[in-house]
């Protein structure tokens, strides 16, 4: 969506001497506010902050709004109209990403992770401690609590640009069945408003993060699928199935369990009854014939030592076969897998050390834990995020998201000589290596999971 920009106005925000400008959407609603910096660059002001609200409450905001909407025709409104919160936040993310990219280029590409973190996040040794909202402050490794470190390749990666984040967690089961998606659960409570509760999908994330990795955006592929299979039933099977259906009322119970309203259920029942009567009439007329033929054929096979099936007999004697009534029927969901490939070239000794730390961190996370000769404990699990900033709301909507219940690192292949021959620095670290990773989600994606994703996104 294209945006229109206002001229600059002097508004008393927290940055002394700064000017602001307003951004408008195609419907002339205010969708954002920019701080005009001394060098002339436009830095978007984050929605929800004091500066953002001060800029909106000023007389200049109303003036700029009327100028943009009525082009100085003399017509004015007494109040501004804002875009909705989702549009404002999306506009801010886009503008902030553009601003950070420009700053990164202007600085010669020398920005680093530490430039976007406060001093309290960096240890005396220079190691960055992860305070990202998608992660947390501390990692839990057994009984020992350590800081959750963040590794990065390249070392000067800009977290405000598009990138991939991998977070490692301890595996912990809370239930024997952890294959449920987002859902509504009902609880016994005296307060009717609290009896119904929205519940997130099942997860086995059982700790604060044990560490994170920032990597460049890989080749992004989004593959979704479900299992459908061929099913065949001849007249004997259909008649038997109809008898079971009528005796047990399975269909009616299934319809009610699916939550279909009474009117729809009654209509489906009527249609099913009509089809059932036709099928029953058809079936009763031919069932006796086919059963008699089958008995005779079985007797002949026994006496003659042959193995002639019903379709062979019918085809040779009458040029027909039993109708298999073939259909494709839903058989269940599939579990998604995601392969990634990263070419990692060490440009310094320190970057080579960081690459080795990343490889070791992932190998530790995917390895099963030996307990004794009887039991092994689960490997750790991971969450994956495509991001363009350090905050929880900075995940990309333009590509798929991953199941928040966690993923397993099922395969890791590191090629230390991707060019076909060995090439290394003085410390024997490879000049280049290729790291191939394959992650598999731990539970299926259901309709309810997709339904709760933002309408502006591509879904999970």
C-alpha cells in the first residue's frame, strides 16, 4: 500500500530540536509519524510511545490531516482519523526496516548485533546475551542456569534486516497426547464468562531458551500437505456398512460432535436417509444374487483346487465386474519438514570461531542424551523465526511461519570442502563450508492454527 507524506512540523517530542512528519494511507488516515533527524533522514516513531501520542495530539497533526485530505480547499474536519492498529504497526515495521537498511548501507555495512542492544545485554567478554521477546533472558541446562547466548553469522549481521533466528529449548512433555492445535476448552466455573477459554496449540517447549543463532535469510520454501488415499467398497461392503450405520447411529453422533447446527444436521440427516433408502433397495436386490454367486464360486474353487475371484467370473460370463465405488478419502495430516542450506565463509579468525560455535551448538541440541543402558532422554528442540528486528512482533508476514509447538533438528550435514578440495587458513579453519539442516515440526498444522494467523500474512 502506497503512503503519502506530509511536510515537516515542529512538535515538542523527547528529542530536542526534532521535527516530525506524518504518513497517510490511501484512505487519508494517519498511519505513522516520522522524526526528522538533523541529517534529514526520517526515523519512524514507534506506535504506543509517548512521542507517537504527543505527535498525534498536536494541532499540527490535525492541520496536516486536513491539508492531506482536502488539499487546502477550505473544508476541514475537527478530528483526525487513524488507521487501525494492525495497519499502523505494519507501516512502522516497514518504515523502520527501510530506515535501518539505509543506516546500515550509510555506515559501510559495519553495524553489529551489539549496536542494537543495551550495555546490560553484553558481557565483559563481549558475548551477547539474548533478551529477545521470542526467547528470554536465561537458558536452563539441567539444574544449572546460564545466560542464553546468541551466536551470529556473519558477525556483523544486522538484526534489523531480514534474517533467520533459531532458538534452542529443552524438550518437556506435559501430556501423553501433544498433537492438539489451537482450540477452545470448557471449564467448570461459577462465572459463565470464564467457562470458555482459548488455548494455544500443544507444545513441548519445556524451558527458557538455551541459546539462539542469527543467520542470513535462507532459500524459503513453504510446503503443506495432507494424506488422501483410495478406498473401494463393492455392493457387499456398502450394504454391510449401511447396516452398521443404521444400527449404531454413528453418522448422527459424528454430525453433532462436529458442532453443526441443528438445521444443517437435520438437512444432512434427511439427505442421508434418502440415499440410504435408495442404497438399501439397490443393495437388497443384488446382495442375494452376489452372495449366492460367491458361495457357489467358493465351493467350486474348493472342489477344483482353483482360485477364481468374483470379478473374473463376472467378466467371463457376463462382461461385467463388481463396481468398486472408488473414492479418495482423507486419511490424516502430514508433518512438515524444512530443509535449509547455508554457505559460511570465515572472513576473520574470530568469525571462524563463531562458525564452529554454531555447528557445535546445533550438534549438542540434536543429540539424544544417554541416561543409562535402559533409557535415553530426548534431544533438545528448536523454534524457527523469519524476522526483521529484535522484538516479538518483528516476524515476517510475507513468508510462512513455523509451528510454535517446536521443531526437531532431524538431520545436519556439514561439508567442510564445498568446492571439492581442501582449503583452509593458517589455523586450519576451512575457508568455506556448507551447513545443511533439516527441521521437522513436532505436530501437524490444523485449521484452527491457520485461522488465528494475521489476515495480512501468508499463514503458517
